[in-house]
C-alpha cells in the first residue's frame, strides 16, 4: 500500500469517526432516530390523529406491521458504509442502515387493561410480550380512562406487581395527544442514550479534570477568581443556596477563615446563627444558617473519617 493510500485511509477513518460522533450529539441525534409504530396501534382510542401530532412535534415515524400486537419501537439511522483501503476513494456510502433500539412500548386501551387485570390474564399477556423480545426494556402505556372497579387497592397492587415482576413501568395518558407527547419524550431520551453512555464511560475511566467540559468553571489567575471559586464551591453543597453561599463568603472570605472559626469552641454555633443576606429583596424575613447546615459543614471540613455520612 502506498503512502498516499495510507494517508487517505487515515483521513477517511477520522471522517467516519467524526460522522458517528455527530450522529449521537445532543440536538443532532434526534434527526437519526425514528419511532416504528405498529399498524394496529391506530385504533379508535388513538386514531390517525397520532401521526399528525407526531409530525407537529417533529418526531420521525413509520407505520409497520409488528410481530407483537400494538407495540412501538425505535430505530436509529447508523449510516451504512463499507471501507476499502486499496482504493484512493476508500469510503462508499450505501443505503441508510437502521438498527433497532432495545426499548419498546406496549399500548393498551383503558378498557382492555382493566379487563386483563380483572380476569387475571395480564400476567400471561406480558409474559408473552417479554418472551418475544427477551432482551428489550418494556414499558406499558394505557391510553384512556380506566373504568371504575370494585377494588381499587387490588388494581393498584396489580400495577406494582407488573413493575416488580417484569421490570417494566406502567404509564397512563388520556388521549392520542398525550400519547404523542409521551412518544416525543421517549424518542428524545432514546436518541440521547449513546451520548450519555459515552459520557458516563469517559467519566468513569478518567478524572473529571481531564474531561473536555468547562461548564460553570471559574477562571483563576493569581488571586483573581479565588473569591468566586470559594462561593461556587459552597453553592455546590446540599442545602447551600446562592444566598447562603454569599452570606458565608461575606463572613468568611476564604476557607481558612471558616476553618479558624471552627477551631473555636463555639464555632459551630457562630456559623449557625449567621444571618442569611437576602440581597435587595424587600421585606424579606431574616433566616439563620441553622444548626443542621452548620453541623454538616463542620463535619465536611474537620472529619477524619472518609466514610462519614454528611
């Protein structure tokens, strides 16, 4: 293989990686996902209006006969390509390729779901669905109002059993508009799964300081920015709002001052009694930092036990 061919090969591989990264990027990924709706989903309680509502929400979708009754799946456009490193123009685009995502919905009408629970056949129905798609995550969606029943507690218990035994959620919507909005939320979530997995994987294997994520970072040059960094650090702690962080910072301009306060016997009490400044809010009632937060901050900065729970 010539040096030119090797260079072309490397460039095309890099281009392919960039293209795949673009497809999973938030804001872009939704363009490469589509809902696959079973033809029998469009029954009276849903109707053809579902399709126009999905179009209004800019959710790509197709109708298709499914192996299982009244189901909705998602497919991702991964772009089908072949690579031939012996040619100068190594990359050839073919027809778009779609891969099935591991999540799907089973749609029920309110009446159907009620009857399946009443005659105890709901478990058989869900077992059949799970057997057909054993490696996929199932969610049950009930469209329409459930009829009144004699034993509400028994029905609610059945809902809990379904979620525990089959590891599936049970969701309720009133009409086709509600179903369309639910599909919109699911589609967005499914579209972003690869990006979230990739980000979690990087975060798990790397120090957060090595990540290319500078959101909310504070720039420090010399001593400039240290005050803002101290305030932001405080603001990240549970129970510490912006008003609380500013009040602590005004009293203790740097961490060292707060630690010196805690060295005093009544340090915790002094912090607990510190009044929270409400800025320019008129007639705002005065509040204290409080004993609970003061105790947590003392434990955070003084405890030698790495397993202590704040």
